[in-house]
C-alpha cells in the first residue's frame, strides 16, 4: 500500500488548554462554556494540555506507528484582537509544535478553522456575514506564508456542523433554533470562504496540498421500500450533506439538489439561490482542490417527519436519550438489527462506503480522499481498571478498515486515514466523559496511558493490508495484560 497513510486527529480548542497563555484571544466557545451558566456544563481548561505538552503526544505518535497527524491552528491565538494584529508568541509555539513532528518524521495536516472563530470575529457576525470572509483570508494567507514547513492544509472543518450549531440546534451564538434561512446563508458563506482559500493557496503557489474535512453522515431511509422514508432521506441528504459536498466536489449545485433543498426551505420562508459571481469562485476551487476529507462516524436512519420540532442531544452517554424530529425533513428511527454507541450513534461501516461512492460516482469527483475523522467515543475510567481494554473501539476501527480496504481494492483513491482522536480530549457537548483516544488522559495529572487499542494500532501499522486482522488474545498475552 504505497500512498496510504495512517494517522490520528486532534483540534486546537479540544486539546490545547492554556486559554490564558501567550496572549491568546477568546474564541466563540470561551464565554459559552465558561460564563453563560444556562449553557455552561464543562470547563475546557485544561483539556489535554497539548499547547505545552505536545512533545509527549508526538513521542507516542512516533512510538505507535502514526505517520500523519491532524491538528488545527487556533485563529484566536494568532490574531487575538482583530484581523491584522499578529501575536508572535503563538506563532513561535506553533513552529515548535510542527518542528517536533517533522523531526520525528510525522507529517502534520493543519486545519485553519475547527469550530473556533475568534470572539472579535463572532461579534462582527462570524460567517453569517459574507463581508467577513476577507478576515479569514488574511489569516489563511498569513499561515500559508509563515508556516511553510506544512505540506498538508485543511480549510474549514465540518462547514455544515458549525453552521448547524449556530442556526439550528442553538448551541452557539447567535443561538438560532431551526433557522434554516440563516443556516443556509452561513453554510454558503463558508463554502465560499473555503473556495476563496483554496484559490488563494494556488494563486500564492504554496508548496503543498489543500483539502477540506467534510462531515458526511448519510441519512438513509429506514425502509427502502417505503416512499415516505425515501423522500425523507432524499430531502435530509440534500439539506444536510449534498448542499455543501456537491459545490465543494463539483463546483456547483445540480438542479436536483436545489429542487430538494427548496422544497424544504419554502416551509421555512427561504429560497436558496447561489449567485453567479460566487459560483465562478466555487467552480475554480473544485478544480484547484487537492483532496476531499470525509469525517464519518455513523449513519442516521430516517422516516417521515412529524409536525413538532424535537431536538434532544444525548450528551451524557445514557443510551436512548437522543431524539430528532425536524418538520418537513426527517425523524430519526432506530434499526433494531444494528448496534448503537452509548450516544445513540448507529454503528454502520457500510455508510462510509456510501459516502465515498457519493463523491466518486454521484458527484463524479476523482480527487484523492482522506478519511479525516472516524472513531469510537466511549465511557472509560482508569480509576476503576488499571488498563483500558477498548475492544469495542478496536472492532469499530477494524470494521471501518475492512470497508476502506475494499474501496481501495475497487480503485477508490483513499490516501490518508485519521482516527479521532489521538489522545482523549475535551468534547464540545460531552465534556470529558466521552473518550476517543488511543491514549487515555488523566485530566488531573495530564499523564498518558496506552489503551489496548494503541498496542493494536501499532500492530496494524506493520501490516500491508487494512483488512488483515490482529489476534487480540495473542497480543494481550505478549503484553502480559
Ligand atoms: C466531529 C468534530 O464532528 O466530531 C470533532 O470535528 C468532534 O471536533 C467529533 O469532537 C466527535 O464529536 P463528539 O461530540 O462526540 O465529541
């Protein structure tokens, strides 16, 4: 397997901590999590102390066969107060971080925006305002030129999810609920921001590759033979997935997608119409893009929606708590034949195959694909057991590896896989309860401990094919655990 690389992923706000260090400015989450007690649940400090202790995690990455490492630069560290005043201390710290990786032969893949707009940018309207895109371009250009050691760049993480948190689920300022008009405006502006960033990257002739991590969770019909379920699935996919994946991969919007989107939006008093001038930029970006990223965790099974809105997020890991009903769109349904995580996410590796085929066949996009996130969140507690044997996580990753290997064998160009996450980190809506890492973090002492999955991963990194298996019994015997 020549080009394929195995890696792990992180995001600045979720792992760095040090909210007050080196002149960092606030980002959108600071006040939401620290001050607003009606919403505040978790303190994002100290997270995993990565801003200072990155050496520890990079050393582990090297020891456990990690070749590529996804991380993000916090915009509010580099430009803490406005769009033009650079904070040199943070710039130096990121250089040190990247150097530590590169010296060990680990390739960084750096995201410019991972859900963390600076507070000053939020006060100007964030990406809801098209004029603000220029501020992001200043940041992007600065990073491209300053951090010339980086050869893989990602523009904006999960454009749809960030737009949804602000305008549909009311999790972030301006706390809009079910405002599909605003959702579409912001998502469209972020697609445009992505496009302009990619075009700028190429105009500046930056040495390296640029891509975008897209959160694509298919909305599959509960019953494929039920026309109501199929219609709910088509509408939900058009609104939640194709509305941003299609312009990113094809450079435009098909009539089919626009028709489906607007059949829903008219009920929310909004009609979505992309503008000619923007489409030129978006079209050019699709040609300039080097790779497409897929963040895939689960598939949602849907059926016909009821009239009343219901959006209950399971943020505790108590199974069965989540409920979603979005009028005119979809209602979630449970497939009794599938396994679900504690957070009610259906474990459905085939869904990753469906997403890859959407990109390569439905949208006829032949760019290389990076799986920029995939992973298994669990409740884990080392005060109860001295060694975390995370069999469910291992099974989850292996099942997804099997799908990826099959896709590669079929000729799909999948080049990188990033497990979410490298070590345990802070989770936006679940605090420190939901752990994803190969390495357990004791958030009191900041010590790292290998989970069984870390040892398993090391064995995987030595294999030629992703669908080869590791004998766990043998491995445990060898480890004496
Ligand atoms: C992705 C995000 O959507 O999912 C990550 O890019 C996030 O930042 C991950 O942490 C897992 O989500 P959660 O809610 O389980 O932490």
